[in-house]
C-alpha cells in the first residue's frame, strides 16, 4: 500500500547534482560573457570615480592650506598696519601677491595697505596697491571696491579722465548706485553739469530710501537746481 501512495518517483541524487552543475555553469558563462562585454568600461568608471574623489579631497586640502597660510600673512599685514610699519606691510603683501594672489586675504591686504599708505601721505604706493587689487583680485566685489577707492585717489590728484575710467565699464549690480554717484562727482569736477545730474539722478533712484547716503545725493541734486522727488528749483533759489 505504501508503494501505491508514492506518486512521484524519487529523483536520483546524482541527477540533481548534475542538473545543479549545469545551472551553475550556465550562470558562470553568462557572468563571463557580461564581464567580457562590460568589464573594461566598469573598471574605467570605478577608477574615474575613485580618482575624482581623491582629486577633490586633495583640492580641498590644498585650498584649506592656502587659506590658512594666506590668513597668516594677512594678519601680518594688519599687525604692521596698526604699528605703522610700512616695510613689514609691503613685504607681507608682496608674499601674498606672489603666492596667494587669488585669495580673499590678498585683496583685503591690498586694501589695508592702500589705506595705510594714504594716511601716511604715500598716494603713489596706495595707487599701486589699489591697481593690483582692481586687476588681480579673485573676487569681483573687492575689484569693484578697489576701483572706487582708486578713482577717489585719482580725483584728489586731478587725474579726472583716469578717475572716470576706473568707474566706467561693468560693476556688480550692488555697486550701481555708488558708482553713479562717484561718476557724478567726477563729471562735476570736469565741468559737465548735465552729465553729472544724470548720474546723480541715477544714483538717487538706485539707493534704498532708508539709506542716509541717498539723502546726500539728494542734497547734491538740490544744489544743482534739481529736486529728485519731482520738478526743479528756480535758478534764483539755487543761489540763495
């Protein structure tokens, strides 16, 4: 009776082993085919990925090291400026320019050196420092600031065409109002009143109405017979 209840015959163990061997061999052949087809590409991608990570980490390390060393030199410029030691300031700034020209610290040091030189009456040295920042700084904001300060030095020396050239061209948008005001000042010194009024009016519109600087521009316009809020003053009123 037990024999009659056996529905499926027993599968020989040897047959099962051979069957599994065939499946494994087939999978192995498929894997070999896949690797022969795509292995080189996969290896290349893996190498590139890990290589990129290594390069990025190396670049980050280099940048951090640059920033630390540049900061140390900027501190030397700042300390020398406070002490009035022009020689040490110039040496530290020279090192910054030669080794870390594109850093923020180099631009800051140039502006600091220029201010110190102006305070000491060395306009030529200040112009050189500001010119370097305006041309070589890695940040557009510092370049713009240097050009504005350089234009002021040139105005004081009555080099008006050069001063105007410094505030011409492209500036970051946040400098538009200040640049227009400076252009107005230069144009007034050149005797070009109408052009100056146009620049002052541009500056007045660009400044936030909460800024005191805007009030200063309004005073300049009023002195030229212009009320930026609308209308113009009479010539006799301007003279009073």
